[in-house]
C-alpha cells in the first residue's frame, strides 16, 4: 500500500495517531501558537521552537541533520508533499492537515504555502564553536536585517566560507526571513554569535588574520594578497565598522566603485569580497 492510499484509509478510520484531524479554524490554539512563533523572537526563545516554511527549506533542514517536531500541510497537497509526509510519519512526527485559511494565517510569505514545519532551536553560542581548517571565516558585526543575514549565509555557503561569526547581532537567527532568504542553508552553515570581545578572542586563538572593509583603505580587494587563513570582517548596514574593529582589525581593504554610490548593500559587498577571495583560490589551485 502506498502512502497516499494509506492516508485515504486514515481519513476513513482515524487509525494512524501520527496524522491528525484537519484544522479548519484560524482560532484554533495550535494556529495561534504558530502565529506567535512566526511573529515573536521572544516567543521563539521562550519555547525553543521556530518555523520552517516551504518544501525546499524543510528538506534542507533535514539534510543538515536536524529534525521536525511537527509538520503542517495544506489540504489537497498530498501528491506534491507526499514524500516528506511519508518520511515524517514513519518517524512518528505529528502531521496536521490545514485548510487554506489557517495555513495562510501562519504563513510568512503572504501567500498560502503547502508545508510548514516546527523545529527545535539549537545552541549557537561562540563558546562551543569549533571548525576544522580555520581557512575562511566570515564575521558580521551588528547585523540587524534578517533578509541580509539569510542572503549572506547563502552566499557564504556558495563561496566556501567555513563558518560565520555574528558579533553583537541585532537579528534573531531563527527569524522566518533568515530561513527564507538563505533557502534553508542557515541549517547547514556553522554559525555562532558572541560579543565583539568574545569574537576577537576566538579569532586570535585560531590564528586568523582579520581583514575588514573600509572606503578609506589604501589597498583594494584586487590589490591585497589574501592569505589562506582569513577572517573577513563586514560592518553593520547602518554604521559600518566602529572603533572596536577599526582598532583590532589587522588589515583594511576597499571595494572599488565607479558610480556615485558610496556604499553597497551588505550582502552585495560581502559577495563581492568573497568572490574575489574565491577567485584567488581557484587560480592558486591551477598553478
């Protein structure tokens, strides 16, 4: 018997306890709970739970070795999401079928999605941060926009960054926009947070060279010879790098620009520098 046939039988006799009766009301207590998980960073912290929305993001979370606590799927979407439902049901994860209205209410994207998972948060404290090669680390100082963080995590993964350190961040790592913008890659990247002093102490112990960015730097990213063990330091969206990092960074480099704009979006700036570092690595491998 395949899963969809089994689901049809379940609807007739309510035999399988891991699949629950469909939720149709937006006033259901579970729906209210999920809305709070979507909206409130304090509630996510208090419960130790967060939402993962979308098939791609859920698959990425599971592929990274994390598991779901609950799974919510849109009515009449079994053929599209059946493989995930079958796997999660076999693992005794509670699965709930939602009508369109409650699913739309808990969805971050402003439109009805077909899958939303609930997962446990994990510890991202710098005290437990360990990496293997100490090759390329990215430091994001006082980052505050969830969309930027998610996009940068996606960029960092593509460019071979080993780990990301968040220095005095203002953003919640489990914000739905971090998850969406990273396309689920937030779960597979090694990410930790700490104060500026804690991040600096960790960097010094690993022997990495801190390379920051500044429009006033004498050398550009095209002129500077990046060493193999680099910690790339990027400043906040509003203020850039403050006095602490200007004092403690080993090197400052600039990103050449020909237009009238004085700065780039943080993700664009980070991508530009990482692509240059990556280009240098690719060239060195061919020599």
